[in-house]
C-alpha cells in the first residue's frame, strides 16, 4: 500500500458512463478513493450508502468520493443506479490502478482488497486505510478530516 505523503499514482479509467476519469480531474480537492471487491455486494453496498448519505458532509469539506473496483462500466452503472449514488464508480478492468495503489497483488488477482485512501489537493496521500469496516468507514474519514 501507499503511505502518507506518497504521491498518488496517476490514473485514467472509465466511470460508470464510460467517460474517462483521471486523478488530475480533481487537483485542488480532497479525494476519497475507496475499493470494493465487487459491485452490489452486501458490505460494499453498506459503505456506498454511508458515503451517499453523508455526501453533503463530504462536499462541505471539499471532498470528492470515488468508488473503484474491477467491474465493468455497465456493472458500475447498475450499482450506482440501484442505490442512487451521487458519486462516480470507476472501472479498473485491467487492474492497473488497483496494482499501483496496492489494492491487489497483481493483475492475476480476481478481487481487490477493501482499502481506501484520502488524497489531498496536492495529489499526495493524506491517509491510507489498510482495513475498513464498511458501516463505519465514511464516518471515520469525516472524523479524520476534522
């Protein structure tokens, strides 16, 4: 995993709508980049709902939420629509972003680990979360933001 003060690796991946999203799209903002093993699975639905239900709190702190998994854009769209998530879900189909961020050991791994990062406006990792509890994680990040 990356550590605090590491420069977050650049990425360019499609979101649920097939639009290309890059890390540079969000320079000047804080970013929560959270991995989930598979779209529309119980634990990660809970976490996604937690981010959704606190989305105004994150916006008030100038924070962009980005979910990411190895699912296809179509699967991400279905997940987003089903739960009315107000944030992008990114598709890391070739697993390169997940490898760069330490969410999986290699492109042969089937599912990424349940990790997340808080990335600062300067593109550096402010906090790395090696283990998360889906129901508590959104509140944990908000507490870390102060």
